[in-house]
C-alpha cells in the first residue's frame, strides 16, 4: 500500500489494486463464518491501519466497491467509523476531505444498509469534529430532504437522526458562515415529514424532534403548536414504532415542558389511557411511563384524579405476567443447575463513605427486566404516594377479586394482586393499617404456594410492610406474627427455585435492617438457614446470601460475637475464602461480607484477622502491578479488587481498633495506601482516604514517615476543579485530614494554610455539594484551628460566618466538640476576628442540644463572657436583640443575657 498517497490531492487519490485486493480479502475472511482465527485477521487489519491512507481504502471499498457484496462494504464502513475516533486528529487534511467527499453520495444509495452505515460514519465525523469544517454536509442533507427521492430522503434522515441522538447541540449552535443555526433549517423539514406516507421517514423525523425537547431551541418553541398537531395526527398511526415515539414525546413533555401540554392535558391523558392497552407491548410500556412521569413532575393531582377509576384497572391488568414473559421460563429453573457466566448480573461495589449521607439503595424489585408489568407496578406505587388512601375504593375490590380467584389458571391474577399490595404498601399505609394484620395473615400462607412466582412476590410484598411488622412485636400477637414471617422467609431461603431464593434473601435483608433487636434471640436458627443456603446456592444467588449475612452482622453487631454463632458462621466462609483465587470476581461480595463481620465482631475478629489482612495486601499489590504489567501480575487489572480490599482493611481497622497495629507494622500497607491515594480512579481514592482516616485514629505512628505526602495528596482533593464529580473523594480526604490533625498536632503546620484555603470556598459556596462534605469541612477546619490556632486565627474573619452556619447544622458528637475547641482556641488567639460574626457564632453555640464535655462547656462560656466584657455601651445587648428567642434561651445557661 502506498503510504505516500495520503498527501496527494483529493480528486487524484486512487487505490492501488494490490492494496485493495489485500484489504478486501481480509474483510471477506473476517466475515466468513468458518474463519478459524479472526484474531490474526484483526491484527493484520490493525497493522494496515498504520498507513496514512488505510482509511481512504476503507472509504473507497465502502462507497465505490460496486463489485463487492454489501456485507463487505458495510464491514469496511464500520471499520472506518471505529478508526475515525483514534485517527481523526492525525489524519492528513486531504485524506479527511477525500473520505467526506465519497461518503455524501452514499446517502442516496439504493441499498438501505449502505445508506444506514453512511449515516453512522457521518454522525461519527460530526461527533468528533462538529459541522464547522464540513459545509457541504449541511447543504447535501437539506438537498436530499427536499429531493422527493425516497432513498435520498431516508439516507439524509438516517444521518440526521443519529446526529440528533448523539450530539443534538451541534445543530443548535451558531456556525461561522451560516446566517442561522442548522436546526432552524432542519426542524421545519422534520415537522413536514410527519405527513410523509413512508413509515421510516415519519419515525426518523419524529425521533429527531423528540431529541430537542430537553434543549428546546427557539425554533421548536415557535413551532410548538405545529409539533403538537403533528403528534395528535400521528397518535393513531398504524405503525407501532411511530405510536411509541408519540408516547415518548408526551412523556418527555410532561417531565420538562408540562406547560405546553396543559391546554391539551385531558386529550393527552385520554389518549395515554387508550394506548396503555395497546396490542403492541412496547407502545403500552412507553404510554405507561406517562403516569410515573406525571407524578414525579409534581403536577396538580386534580388533573389526574377523575381518570383514576379508568387508570387503576388498566395498571392492575397490565401487572399480570404476559404469556411470553421470559420470567415465566426462568421461574421454572431448578436451584441445583449451575449458573452460566451470562446469568451473573454486573455488580457495583459502593466505595466506603465517611459522613451523614449514605446513598439510599433502590428497592430490590423481583423483576429484573424493565417491562410493562414492572412499569405498571411502579406507576401504581407513584400514584399511591400522590393520592394515598383515596385510590383504595377503586383498587381493593379488584385486588380482592383477583386474590380470591381459584384454580391453577388464575395464578397470574393472584400474583398480580399480591404485587399490587406491595406497590401501594408505602403510599396507602394509613388506609391499609387497620387491615394490615389480615393482609399479613393472608400473605404468610402464600409463602408456601405451589407456584414459585407467587412464593417470590409474597416475599417481596411482606418486605414492603417489614417496618410495621417489626413495630407490631411490642404485643404478643404481633410477636407471633413476626416469628411466622421470619420462619416463612427462612424456609423460602432454602427453596429449590432460584427465583424464590433470590426474593426471600432480599426480603430477609430488608427485614433484618428494620428488626435489628428482634433478631438477636433468633440468631442461631437464622445462621443455620443462611449457612445451609450458602452450601446450596449457585453463584448468582450466593452473592445475595453474602449480602444477607453482611446485613445481619450490621444489624446485630456484637451479639454475633459468641463462639456458638461463630462456629456456624465462619468455617464455610473461610473455606470459600480459601477456595477462591485472588483474581476471581466472586471474591468481591465475600470481601464485603467480611467487612461487615469484622466491624460487628470487633476484637472478636482477631482470630481470623491475620490471613484476611495479608490477603488484602496481596490483592492490592497484585492489582497495582497488573495496572502496568498484567502479564507479570498473572491477572488482568480490575480496580474493584483494590476498592473492596481497602474497604475490608477499613472494616478490620474499625473492628480491631489498636489491635490492628501489629499487622500494619509488619506490612507495607503505608506505601501501598499512598499509591492508592494518588490513583487516577476516583473510587480507589475514595476508599483509600477512608482507610487513611481509620488508620489515623488507631495507629498514626505507622503513617509518620510519609505524613507530608499523605497530607499533600489529601489537600489536593479539596481543590480539584472537578470537585462536584469527585465529591465523595474530597469528603473522605477532608475527614482523614481532620483525623490526622488531632493525632499529630503541630506536624500539620506545613499544610494548614493550603487546606484552609481549600475548605473556605467549600463553606462559602456550598450550593450543589452534599451535606457531608460541608459538615466534614467545618469539622476539619475546627480541628486545624484547635491544633494550630496561631496559623488559622489571623484569617478567621474571612470564614467565620459560613463556618458558623455549617457548625449549626452538625449533630452533637465528639467531632463537633473538636470543632468547637478550635473555635475557642481561635477566639483566644484573635478575639477581634469574630466580632463581625458574633450573631452567627451565638447561633452555632445554641445549636448544641447539650455539650457533654464539662471543660468545653466552660470554654464556650468563657468565650461568651469575654465578648460581653469586650462590647461596651450597649453593643452586647444590641447583638443579643438580633437573636431569635430559642437561641437566647439556649444561651441563658451561660448567664450572658
């Protein structure tokens, strides 16, 4: 292949026959179903890509390879598209121009596949380079749309729909040399195509306009009436893919532009009720999204209220399993059949987080695939939260009728009724509460129903009422019911059906969280069931058992630390721990499980600690090597191994306390941890700083030799330009700095002002940051002021007000005490620095429910008395007048009023 060809003029570039033959031959080989070694072919194609004009060859084969099969041409086109991402910046301008020039005629190609691939390549060009350097593109697209030639119109619309989907903002931007934005030329043409007799054109044009609902360019605002008219005309289109897009438009409009639908709302709701029963499931599903969207947008309930008697029966009808639901096949799967790799859902480990705001987990619903059944249940959940008990007179007669339906053929109706009870379990709880005892009594026998999907949904629905089930244990009847539910769920945990096992374990984990104290007397029997499941389950559900064991440890804490319980719990876990290799992803949930157990057992985990600690160190070392040299490491790099290992080390540190010191002293954890604190993956850094803070609490001496580096890298996290994206990293780094400060005192001196200069902007502009980072910033600032008041106090007037506001928000605890010791130390060093912020300081002091430390209480009193003496001639009294009565009342205990 002539490597010099890349620099010749566009019009002159011609492929050499030999190069063309070779590349076509490789593409044909790669596509051949009998091709044995596609890797070798792929490597050869990659070698060719080193030539500057390789992409010209691909473009030629795609656009002008008339003698070649459509499949070969398509393959060349898709390879070209993939190459563009890496080659675009270094591609000679002449080659770029050549490729673009041969692409445009393909928009009108006779073959639909060629047109579609051309659209994909063109969209990729636009994603990478915009439209500025390609004026011919916009001109050609407009010309094709106006041509009345169906192939040209479809080709142009295909390319535009991909651009609108991938980079809609490109067409809604000013382009040098054009008098108006491209979308102004295209949108009226899209709307015109709503009337096309060709389904493909209607679908592509409608989908393209829908992409602009969020951006809402001026031209769409001005054309809104025409757009809505077009939607109403297409609403009854015979093509289901068009009706689905109409529904999607109404859903998006109700979410972000509800005002434009207000005059037509009754008609839209009426239409959505009809298509919610559409014979095409995808159309019905898209329509069903409307109800949740309406409720989430917090629009006036009265607009929907009169339609509820029609809507609720539709939702309940759609909540029954359809005959072709894949869950029906899965539900018959025997628990003894091993899982395949593709059965394992991807899992995500949440990195350790120090603060007041843990992310709330979604309900672990029983249905994994989003479908009409699940969407209908979600809509009913939303509606019950908006309308509460007023939906019960319509809903309950239908539920009762379905529940009382007898015979095997009616099991899907009975199952849907149980799902409905779970869906309204939160929103309608007041109305259901008087009957809750009867509902639960009805559900308990269903845990043993002959149909596995009734057993599984009954587990979930009972878990939705778990808070009330636990509250009922205060009296004997409720206590007995709790025992029946607990034993019922434990029985189902040992079900032979995988789906039921999953539902029972998830429901039990929910019950554990609500029932903490009630579990302790039953720990033996719970552990026996869980460990029996541990021996029985296949890989996928084993992950859920780990979660249930971890949740149990979190719920009962030190109660678990008894030899009889540990004998049941630990041997199977340790056997599994020894069986799994350091590169086995099944290790993740086990590491998480051990983290909870280590924290629960505290020093009771000592007997298991050494091998667990050492393995975590080994995993982190292996993964850090794998990052640069996977061959030497003997494993591919996967940061999740590092994150889970760091979190388990944190759990060990928290559980063992100073007892971890001997393990840390004999390891290279300090150096590994510093590397992790500098990792480019934010979740690795997040967990690393959590561990840094935990180690600072119990054995700071082992961090000593690299303390300046730890402090420097922690301080950098607070001034990151991407603070909002990495807020959890900053939060943990901030907390760790504070923990180090109260242990190493004056050794903080070199970084104090750097850290303060990063904390102050966080406190001054807290908008969009989570509460935890603001609280930790306020506490760490106070701790630094406590250990280095002479460095911090000269700057206090710059931050006193926002700092005091943040301190007011923090609950009473030891960390708040430290921050107030810093406040007192600063005021002693620089009393005038707080004069302009006295009102804020008084409010911060009044935010204490009670200062338990007597010496801190006295120090705060001295600060207030100092200012009272300092402010003469009624100035103190003037300050007190600015305070609300509750604040004054709190300050009265210091005798300063």
